[in-house]
């Protein structure tokens, strides 16, 4: 599901960018005698900082917080069961900002951007070489088209993954990779209910959990889920009718599915084993390209006219689950048919072009 990964990468990038340029975090970093960059924010949002209980003493709060970080919306209510968590647990960049501003954490870790990158298992050169290698299939397909040769559905699937991978790598160039040992942060006092409500609010939820169960509350744990929404990637909140969060992740999901569907539409006039498979492929390609922009627009429009009721949430859950299920079926069909069609290729699909002579980029 490359569309999901594109959305997650866009959300991660936007969150890290906004955190690195946050005046509040920069003032905390200056006071701590260290720096705060996109690499630090990426590191935090992948679970790089673990909060532990420290020596307790009285602290004062700092009011220089962004309103969207400081205040939990009145429409959000947490229960004692939701608040049943405590250190140690991982904190993201938004939670770290709140903890620093409230005096719950008094010092940012003294770790430089170079030290974080040194812990990473992949450097910039490796990422750029990977981008060149996965992008070579685009050159190959262009060469085949220019030579008038047929391409295969499997090559189109590879093109789809390559375009999404290039986009993902470009968004995450500053993100460290496979760091195993987190950095410890220590609390200056006990967390009260208000503190926990803010941490829960900034913990958001996971994409798959929210899509399947409409569950927006996840208690902090010692790891951060791979599908977690980023609080700092929220672009706005529409409060007409039902509250609707516009997030960078959702925009990325829509962008990724449009890219995938558009690439698969390039096979509109390809040779298929049967005419029925061609019709299904065309239908699945159009559905893949259009469904998520249409779905988000429909849900957003309906939220302006609806009230926050059980019926609305039930209808939205049914529509969402049906949309995701049909999308998964379409993607599964296209993957299976891409391999099945290999047994029915036209003769010119086996001919090579000049791009096939250059093998060193293809691994």
C-alpha cells in the first residue's frame, strides 16, 4: 500500500519541519545549550526519547505555547481508563514541547544532529544511490515506449512503487534509520490529569486503528506505532457541523492513491488475457485513482451539514470500511493480474532496449 506510506512520510516531514521551526522549541534548545533540527524532530517522532520518572521538585509553567498545543479541545473528553499510563513511555516532538513548556522536563538532551546521524544505519550517499537505482525503471519504460515496444503490467507496478519510493525518500532524507537505543528524559514532577490529557491529545491515533475502529485515543507506550498520526502535521480543524481534522497524512494518502491509480491507467490499452480482465483492470485503476479524493471530499462536505451523533459515526464507519475494503480488493486484483499476464505477453515484450545494456544501476 504505497499510498499509505506516502501519506505517513508527508506527515512525518511536515511535523519535523514545523517542530524544527517552532519558536518555542528553539527557545528551549537555546536555554538548554543545544540545537533542535528536523533530524532531532524525526528522531523524537520515531520513539527516540523515552520519558522516565526523575527526582521530584516544584516547577512553574511556561505560557509561551501555541494554542493548538496548549489546549485540549472541549469536545475531547478522556476517562480515568485513558489516563491509566505512566513512565516510562516514548514522547514525540509535540509532547516534548509541552513537557518543556510546563516545566515537567527541564533540559533537552545534549545530542547534536551529527551524533544522531552517526547512530543512523544509512547515510545520505546510500539514500541517493537507492533513489537512482529505483528510478532506473522509469528510464527503462520511457525507452521501451520510444522504441515502440510493449511493456508489462508488472513493469507498471514497478513504476508505481518507484515513483512512490522516490517521493518517500525525498521527504525523509533527513530522517535517521534503525536507531535502536533511545535517549532518556526525566520528569521533574508527577503527571496530573491535565498533563495526561495533553499527552493523550498530542498522541493522536494510528491510521489503521482509526480506520477500522474509529478509535482516536491511544495511551503512550514505550514505542511509537509506525502508523501514528503526527500532532504537528495537523493543518487545521474545521468546526462546522462535526469537527474534522485536516492532516498532512490524509493529503499524502490521497496523493499516493492518485499516483498509483494514474500509473495503472497507463495500461488502459495493454493486451490482457481476456476482455473481462481488461474491463476489471480499467475499473480498478479508476477507482484507485479517484476514490480517496472523492471519499475525503464527501466526508468533509457531509460533516458541515451533520451533527456529532451516533448515527453519523456509524454511517462514517460503514462508508470508511467499505471504501478501504474495495480499495484493498482492487489492489490485490492488480497485483495478481500483473503476474498472471506474464503468461500472455506479446512477442515484442521480450525485446530489449539500450537501457537494458546498462546493468550497473539495476543491481
